[in-house]
């Protein structure tokens, strides 16, 4: 009869790019004959090995399994914060653009001096871009870097040859101030805001009738 041993291993495939791997712990009985199918040698069951072709990882040390779980939880938590923040970011942006569009549509009923209206619109646009968009980009980029870092640390637990990464560094100086203009999402939001501010200014200065003629 073939020797049987309880083995705890990690099962799963890589998820979409930019997402942590979705792996789960499985405990099962494995015989010597089944070991090669998992990429394990019968004489090396007590060693942490990776069967890359089959997509399995076997870890006999429970401390390493706990460490792997901790890294994956941290990676998923950072990714979740990033996704939720991005969703909230677009809701706020759409709301702000809606206010500008309504302002353009009902500008004729406002009795505020023109220069005050223009100043308020451009002041709000600057605060929106360098206050809201910049801050959101810094926070989201930081979460994404930490998610990638924790994911690579988890890979290092099950693969000693995996390339390790340095801990993410804070985003500071010029990158903190203008780095948001390097991302397509914030570029689109920044460009849309500038366009609506220019449209508002043109309607205030020239009047809707002049622009339509």
C-alpha cells in the first residue's frame, strides 16, 4: 500500500494583471505516486516546493502558510482601497462637472458681477485639480504600490527564487505635485475641467447669443 501523508498546499492561478493572485489553502492526503503530479519528490515532502507547470505550491511549515496569508490579505486590502477610492473619485468628478454645466445653462439668471463668476470658476477648477485629483492620485498610487509589494512578498514565501522588491517610498516633491498628470484617468478629468471652465468663461464674457450667432 502506498504511503499517505497529509499535505497542506496552496492552490490557484494568477488573476488579472494588477490584481493579487487568488490562492487558497488546501489540506489533502497525497501518496508517493501522486506526489510527482504536484511537482513534489517523495523524499522531499517536508520542503517547500513549487510546481509551476501545475500551478501548485506545497508548504509544510504552517508559519510560512500564515505569513503567506498575511501578505495576501494585505495585498487584497490595498487593492480594495484603491478600487473603492477610484469609484468615489469619478462620482465626485461627475458631480463637479454637472455643477459647471448647470452654471453655464442658467448663467443668464445670475446677477453676480462677471469677474467674480470667472474668478470663482477658475479658483474651483484649480482646487479641484491640485487639491482633489492630485491627492486622490497620490493615495491610489501608494495603495497600488503596496499591493504589488505585498503580492511579491507572498510569492517570495512559496518561491525562494522570486525577485524581491524594495518597500514603496513616499511620493514627494515634483512627483507628488504634478505626477497625477501622467495618468490617463486624471489627465482626462483635468482636461474636462479646463474645457468646462473655458466654456463658462466664454459664455460669461461673450454671452450665449454672441456664441450662437
